[in-house]
C-alpha cells in the first residue's frame, strides 16, 4: 500500500475557465509524488465521512474527479461509497486502485468505517490510499479524535481514543493554520485540551499543503509540520522541506 496522509490537498486558486471549486495543491511536491505512483486508467473510490449526506458526497466526487483530470491523473471511473451502496463496499474496494478517505467529523466517519468493516476490507490492499483531514486521522491504528464540536471536550462519554483503520501508527492533526487559536467549551483547543491529551501520546500536526507519504519501509513528512508529545510542541519540518520519520 502507498499511503498519502494530508491535511487538505486542495488549492482554491482555480484557473478561471475551470468550473470547479478547487484543484490539487502542488506545494511540497504533492502532485508530482502522486503522479509518480499513479497507475493510468485506475479505478478510483471515495469513501465518505457523512454516509447520509448524499448531495454533498456527489458534489465532492465530481470535484475530485475533475481536479484529478485537470492534473493529468487519468482514471477509468470515480466511484463513491456511502449509505446508498454500502452493501457493495467489498466489491468497490477490491476493484479500486486508488481510495480516498474523505474529510469530515472524525467520530461520524469512524462509525461508518466500522459499520462497513473497512479496516478488514483494506487488509492487504496494494493500491494508493489518500486521507484528507478526518480521513487521515481515522487511518491510524488507534485514532485520537480531537474534540471539535461544542460540548465534546466536556462530555465524559466522548471517546478521544478509538479504533481506526490500522494503516499507520501516526496520529495526524490537520488544518493547524486554521484551528490553532480556536476555543472550544471555554478552553483553548490546543494549549488546554490537546496538550493535555498528549501526555504519553505523540501527535503529528499538519498545515494545509503538508502531507505524510508512507510506502514500503519508509515514511516521510513533507512541508510544515509539528510534533506534540507530553504537553510540548515543536516544529519538525519547514514549508518546502522533507523529514524522514523512518526508513529512506
């Protein structure tokens, strides 16, 4: 399996004649890295985060299909997996050479992944898997479901560590440039909540445009990234840079 874990791979700077909301973000060599591993004419599949949000899911599929075509990433078909066809999950996965794990609300997506047995169905998968935001977070063996919505950080029933897909040992936290100053339930999201949750745990924090590439026996982070561990945070990679986490 080749694994791309992104914060967001989207670039809003769309050429004026292209009728879609985004293209792929070429920073930090992302598009080139994906192209180098792409199988022309592959069949693609998006696994959705909100299984019942049909209109949103259809729009997302159409956007990514157009964005991939714009960059010359040719494919046979862009399929979509949500509540409408979840009984066909195994067949859709088996015939796909590229799988995109969508962004959204982490626990909601996690529950859908568990419902369709995605962890088991991806065991031994040898194509490309790309996570976006929540999809990157849920790719972990044990997911850190960073509180996001009002009430989650103070709810004693909210589970912050939940089983994931087991594709990586990394716990990704996306969109740092957007949420670093957020307040949640009267507390600072990072300094008061996430740092506290990092006692004994390591979180890899990405900004949009940065990503992790895992393949074979190596793992690299590309672009601006930070490490949080046991209540402390440090920058480990700069924009335009690459850091080998292991192998290579």
